[in-house]
C-alpha cells in the first residue's frame, strides 16, 4: 500500500541524511534542490517537508506570499506513484484553501507533468533561471569575451599581496566577519531581504562542517577580504552557494571565483552560479562571465 501521509515538518540539520538520499536518486539541476540551500533559507521561506509514496515533498508556506511546492524528489521511473503523490499534494493544498503551485520547475520536470498527464498552466520564471558555466571556462578565463576578467585579475595581482586558503574551523570566524561587514555596508537600505540573506549566510557558516561543504578564502595583506562556499550538486556540477567580498578591492570577486574553481573543482564539468533574481546589476555580472547555458524554470499551477 502506498504511503500518502503528508508530514508537515520543519527542517533541522539532522534531516541532511534523509534529503541527500532522495537527491541522489534524481539528477537534480536546479540550484535550489540541495539540502544546504533549503537549510540556509528554511526560516525565510518557512520550508516544510514530508515523504509521500517515497517521494520527498518540500513546501514553502510563507505568510506574505502564496504557498508553493518544489517538484517532488525521488525515482521518476515510478510514474504512477509520482502522479498519486501530486494528487495527494493537491488534496492537502485544497484542504488548506490553497491552489497547488509548483515553483522552480525545470524543463525536464515539466516534461514529466506531460508524461503523467497532469493538467497545468505554466509561466516561465526568468528571474530564477540558473547560470551554468563550464569549469574550464571559469578556470582559465580564456577567450576574447573574458578579456576583462583576466585584466581584473592581473591588476589585482599587481596591486595587492594576497594568499588563498581553504575554509576550515580556524578561519570560519573570518568568514562571519566578512558577512557582518557586507551587511553593515548595506544596512541602511530598505531591502529587508538583506537581513534574511545575512541570517542564511551565517547559518551556513555555523553548520559548515556538518553540511560537508568546500570553501576558499582570500587574505589581502593578511586580512580576510573574500570567501566563497560551494558543493557538488549532481554528478557533473558544482553549485556556488555563497560568495562575499570587500567590493572596494577591485578584482577580488573575480580572483576568488577563479581560485576556488582551480583549487577545488577541476574534476567537475560545470559550475552552477545560481540565479540573478531579476536584479539588473547581478544579471549583467552573471552574463559577463559568458555562461554555457541557463537552466530555465517555470511556475506551475495544477488545474
């Protein structure tokens, strides 16, 4: 008999093993679909989860926006069970007075809706499309389109004495200080998401070891000025969860990006640097690295 009980449970660090087990059964592409990302943002998005028919079902139930689900995670060869899982989710959402909406759905997942004959309306969500680059491109910054990036690094190397080191328990505090400084520089902004981002970043750093992450830090004249954190998303892709630096030091973002790839991820094929959220400056910056492709996502309303 199929399990059709929705467990409306909050995420804790102890759930990592459960999430990892399900993520390993499917070749996830979207940057959101990792335990680290969901754990970081669990309070901001009010993430809840349950297991239905051996599919991991993850929801966001924020008060200020409509609740939504991520696409269930599990063995997609079990199409009949997946269809029943979506039907159970619809019953649950209806009982709460909500429409069943799936967010951050990839093209590959969209096709599954068609295969299992679920009726839906789809809207492209360009602001949440992930930017994916080849490891080779970010490692070498070769080619005319990336001339400017190489120039930034060359100028940085001429102007500053610096050193790169892996993130470890001995320098986590330095990373936290960079986050705090980043926040103080922007705290007068009316954008409340800055505080949520700070909390998410510090939560990641507090649990860095347990989450099994990799990271790199750059010191300039001995002082920590930039750091970045990522992990393997799927068999051939690393996802970058976090990158913070002193923007007053020209070229430091470019060099931390390149050095992290060269020191930790040369065995991978792709780098997912997440979305631009519709922020014009961020979109321009991500496009300037000449992405190999974008992972387009959709918002799905089940009929």
